[in-house]
C-alpha cells in the first residue's frame, strides 16, 4: 500500500506586510473614487465625512480583531451563526459576498475612467483628435484586468499577495508626493479655504442621494441628515472586511501580526484617503471640480503649483498608480470572496463540489471561477458607470459591518476566550460593560438604516442579490444535511507515493515529526506548534493506517486510501496549525506496527525529533 501525502490551500501563510498590502489594495484604492461619489451625494462638505469614516475605521478594526482573537474559523458566518442563529448568518454572509462581488468592478471601472480620461487629455494636447468614450473604455479595461487577476488567484495567494505588496510600495511614493506638494500649493495660494464644515446647513442632498427620504421631514432633522451623509461616505471604508478574511493567512504570531496589520491599514487610510481628499476639496476650484468627479486625484494633480509640464507628468504618474491599485482591488475582492465562500462551505452551507482543489496549484478554482464570472457580468451591466456601482456597493459594506459587530457583541456574553477586546470596558458592580463595542454597533446600525432608505439602487439590487444567495445557501445546507455530512472538514489534494523521502513532503533534514491518531488528544502537537521555529525546523504530521501482514500489494479505493476518520483527524491538525499561523506537512503512512512505522518514517525524513 502507498503513502498518502495530503495537501491543502489552508496552510499557506503570509507576513503582516503582505496582509496589510492585500487589505490596502482595496481600502486605499477608495481614495480615487470615494470623494467624488460622496460629493455628488452630499455637497462640498464631503471631504470631512470621508475623513470621519477613516477615523471611525479604527473602531471597526477593533471589532474585527476581537472576532479574530476568538479564532472563529468560519469568519462572519460562524460569528453571526453562533450569536443569532443560521438564518441571520446566511443573510449576513450573502450581503458580504455581494459587497465583495462589487468591490472589484467599482475599483477597476474607476481605474478605466482615470486611464481613459488621461488618454483623451493627451490626445487633446497633441491635437490627434482621438477620443474614447470613458464609460465604454472603462468597461472593456475592467473585463481585461478581471481576467488577469482571475488567473493570478488560480495560482494562489502568495502570487497575488506579492503583487499587492509591490502595488502598495508604488502607491506610497504617490501619497508622499501629494503630502509634500499639496501644502506647498496651499502656501503659495493663501486665499484657499477649507471645505464647508460637516454640519446640517452645509449639506446639499440631491433627489437621488435622498432616495425614499426625498420629500419627507427626516432629512430636515439635523442629526439624521448627518447620519445620511456619513452613510454616503462609508464606501471609503470598502475593503476593510478583507482584514477578517486575510487573518487566516497571517503567519505566526497571528494576533500580534493582526494588530500590526490593522494599525498599519487604518493609519495609511486616514492619510491616503482622508487627508488627501480634504486637500482635493481645498485646491481644485469649484468651477472645475465637476470635471473630475470620476478622477478626483487626477484633478488634484493638475491643479498643484508648478509648471504645466511637471503637473502633467505627475498626473500621468497618479493615473498609473491609480490603475495599479484600483486594479489590485479586483485581486483583493477575489481573495476575500474566496475566503468567505470556503468558510461557509466548511460549515456545510455550500456544496463541497465548489471546494475541490485545483490539481496543480491546490486553490479552490471553482469558487474563483464563479466570482470572476459574476464580476465580469457586473462590469458589463454597469457599462462603466462609477456612480451607479458606488451606490449599489454601499449596501453590502454597511450591513456586513453591522451584522459582524452585533455577532461579536452577543458572543461577548457567550464566550470568554477573547485574547483581545474592543477598548473601553468599564466595570460597574464587578460586571464588565462593553461600552466601546455597543457604541460602534449602534453607529453602524444607524448608518445601515439610513443607507437602506437613502440608496434606492443599492437597496433594490442588494436585497435581490442577497435573496438569491440566501436561497442557494439554504438549498445547499439542506442537501448536505441529507447526506449527514460532517462540517468543518478540509478538502485535501491526495498524492500517492511508493515510499517516503524528504522530497515527498518538502521537509528539510532535522524536521520535527509528530504522530497523531486521536483528535481529542493532540496536546503534544499544540506544544510543537507553539515552540518550533519554522526558520530552523519544518513540522511533519503523520498518522498510521494499520494494515495486516498478509495484505501484500494491491490497489486501494479512495475511501481506503484516505478514510473519513483520517480526513477529520487531519482537518483538526489543519485548524490547530492555522490558529498558530504555522505550516505543517501531512502524511498517512501504512504500517503493521504503528511504532515501527513512526520510527522508520522519522529515519527516512532524517527527523531531529519524533513526538507522540
């Protein structure tokens, strides 16, 4: 009988720098379109609301960190399910996937708008007379970029996170340039004023931005008007939900690296989106601002102080950066949606057919194919209209944030294993009161309700899409229940080998070999995961399949090669390794005597230790 080498995409980990780059590829990209969309909806005070949302992101970061510290492996679905039941959980994850599906299209279409308008400006300056319709150009560009990142994600997260890191390095150069050049421009033009204060009398809603509130008394109430305006600016925090999904891939030490990732993401977003949007509101003259609604930073570049040729060169650089980071948001959305759908599939809410690993790269290619197809269809239906996509996109963002926050709040009273808690928890009469978490949840609830009635397009399409996904998840869950399928199990690629060699499992000499058989007794594996430095030693986990002395050479069925018990056992190993953020290699070894099999395997792998 053969040795079985089991591999899974789950045990693929990245540094906090790469994790931050993945999140920022989406979150920081909103600087290119959020300001223009918000200003169309609420008027010239929009930059202050964008900055307010960016500061509020620190509170949302804390919510995601508390959820992740409990290591709820199913992400938002399991958080909400454990807190409020499977019905609400399916609604929550459906709205979250709607958010991810729209993240890619709005970002890549915005990139196409920047590039198309720049090409038109260059054509005008060179008197070529060639003009491309910005919307049509943006739609075609969006489809091409989506296909490119589809293939990148098929190849795996290391490939895609590396691209995200390079994109963010180039983006940082642009942000620093703006932070130096904008204050110089303001010093040379002392008459420039700050945008109007974010108070009710300065808000200028349109009939479209009020939605079903139009013609009612509600927008005339100051506090409600401010909440509506805040809701129209919330899409500047788009992509933040990727923090929870990428947590699974963050390397050891997980929580410490998550804290670094969250702080880095929030600080970067405040500067790149909040501060630079205020600079745009101050520097771009009112009479020209409408021309740059779909490419706000391009307009800012063209109105900085300095020679026209230098400004044009910087404008071209801004567009190149915008195309890179906005296109990278497609990559982020695919990573996030793939992570969410994998988690719900693990919990039995999606058919296992979707999770079949790709033979060459080990990725869940069927889910990635579905996500890419939905995004391409969305781009085609939008015809390159950024405002339309932005309005629809807001639905998934706010409701996924709110339901996640409610789930964490309920779990605060059901579970007590949080390694991190949302700050400000005073004790009254010996009882801890989660004031910080309650206030954050309340703000998200008010914004969610405001968006529900003020964003007509978002509500109609968001609810429709959510209902369709909800029905798919419900049917899948019932099919899985009829099969009596155990949930929470990994999908493995199985590679049959005649014998064990270090090359079989890619383990270096001196590795640590851990033998497991009973998933209720794996404290020894936990100790090895905690104490082993992967820079020095690889970790190989083995289990022995008993065979009789008279078995001889024969072919085994898939069930015999990898039984349900072995699948459950190694799934528990994956969960433990994933929680620590450390990679392990998995093998199933046949043997007459399990102790002989362990020692022989350790010898063949040239292991430094055998732990059992």
